[in-house]
């Protein structure tokens, strides 16, 4: 048993969807969240830069005595997962948001066609396709960089004419017409999951990536005997640049009160 917090980080607010799922699956665990609002978006940045940011954030989370680190950003998971593990010299366990989803899809979607969407960085890395084909060669994939979604969501264009038009435009390409399932490869996207379901008229299984990661984390904590015995968990939310805007939209991603604190780690 270990009552130290779970450290979670993202380029900004998207990772709060993962924090929210973790809160639901493990209500007694304390969390420390870090959103790198000074450097977002990560989706268009070089792998080198994302690796540097991710290492510094991981160091910060270590100073908060986190018992495990969750990279709650697909772009950082794609580029920096191995580098962060090496940087921390395997002192503590690091979880990303890609491997748990790949394992789940490899197990459950044999002989199916799976669509993958994410930022330019994530899609260009081909990380989902590579890892999926290693685990299951009988899954067909098609992927698309949907760079506009994250900013659209942050602008609050959800469930309106703009979001419907953008969703329609992106998914009208031929490769996506016959998919059986869809991986939301960006932690912002759970906010438009219902709209994507509507677009596909519920004929495509839109995979609950945040829920899968939270369940994977729970199993991992139990396996390592790191799960908590406490009943009064704490929550801390840090950002690297403070804007009233971030405070305003954070509530859509995480159900509960969020008190943001500035952390000057650069
Ligand atoms: N939330 C990030 C992800 O999962 C994307 C947002 C960004 O570009 O910073 O990839």
C-alpha cells in the first residue's frame, strides 16, 4: 500500500479527461496534475522539444512525491514515453496512454478495421499502427491527423454547428467509411465522443480510451502493491502559465472543483 499521489501530466487541459476517469475508477487515490499550458499545443512541436518538456515535468512530479507517473497526452506518449522512463532511471513506474489502448484493441478487434485519429505529431509517428501490428497482425488500420479538433474543443465548439461540420468534413474521407472501431488518440477528444457516435449513427465503436487507461492503471497499482489505503484523497492541479481561460474551460474536462496553482518549473 502507498498513499502518495498519482502524477498525471499533459500539454494542457486534455489530460484532465484521463484524470477524471482515474478519479472515477479509483476515488481514494490522491492526484497531482500538471498541465503545460506555457507550451501547448504539443501536437505541432518537434519530438526533441516534447521530450525535454516531459522530462522536466516528470522531475517536478517526483518532487511532489508521486508514486507513479501517467503521461496523459498522446503526443507526449508517442514521442517521450521511452525517454521519460530512461530519464527517471526506472526509479518509478511510468504509464502512457497509448500502450494500454493498443493492448485492449489488439485483444478485442481481430479481423476488424480500426480508425485512429490524433494530433499531427501522434499520427505522423505511426505509433498506434506499429504497436498494434506487433501485437495482432490481423487488424486493419486507417489513420487521420485531426489537428483542428483540440483547438475547436478548447474554444468550446462542442455540440454545435461548427463541431458538426468539422467532424463531418474529417470523417468523410473514403478510408473511414467502413471502420468498425475508432481510437480517440488525443486526450481532448472524449469531449466530442457523443457527437462522433452520432455522426457514425452508432455503427462504429468509439473506444473509451480514458476509461481503459484508468483501469490499466488500477491493475498496475494493485500488481505493484502501490494502491492506497486512505479514505481522504487530495487533488492538486498545476499549470505552467496561468490564464483565466484555462480556468474557465477546465471544468468541462474534469467533474469537480479545480483550484489551479502556478508552478514555475522553467
Ligand atoms: N492532449 C494532447 C494529446 O493527447 C493534444 C493537445 C496538444 O496538441 O497539445 O495528444
